């Protein structure tokens, strides 16, 4: 799909947000395991709808809507690791992530926690929206 499709999906989401909103959408993790089986991973459908990134484990979309109505967005992906990719498959590269999602601010997941904490405690955001998978009703 074209990046414009995913840009449009995010634009419609951002239009519904009030100023002072912080949004984090996670790609999910492979939770379908039994004993000796490991099922193929597929990213959370909401994450794919907003970014187009289908193969990235542990990826996050982080977006803010400022008081002036402007929106800033980043995608956090796993860094390249040739050894790990031999076993888990190729990881999306920053340039590919930008081409697919239409988001130019691509960062690595090790920066997410720091960036998220800084935004969350900044006092600029009144609302926090999280899209996370629930494994069971007790999670």
C-alpha cells in the first residue's frame, strides 16, 4: 500500500484528538506459543492500519497533538542485527519504515522509554491514549 493511505488513517485519528494528547500504539508481540510451537508473528492490526509496518516486532508509534493543534509523530523500530535476523527474519530498516509509513522521524526502540517518559511528565499533555494487546482478562 501507499504511504498516503496510512498518512490518511493517522490524520483521521489525529483530527478526533483534543490538543494536549499523547498517543502510543504498540505493534504487539508473538504470544501464541505452546510447548514446542511458535506461531508466525503478525503485528497488531491497529498498528498496521496506522503505519503499514507488518513485520516489525516491538515497534511503537508515538504521536503528540500540541496545544496549537500541530501533530508530531515518531516510529520506533528494532535496530539492524545481522545475527538475530538469521533466526527471526529481516527487520525493517529506517528508510523502509519511512517509505511504508510516511513518517520521517524513525528511531530505535531503545530510545522509546526515555522519550515517552519525557513527554508524559512534561505537563503538556492532559490525555494519554494507549493501544495495547491484552493477553487475558487478568492482565
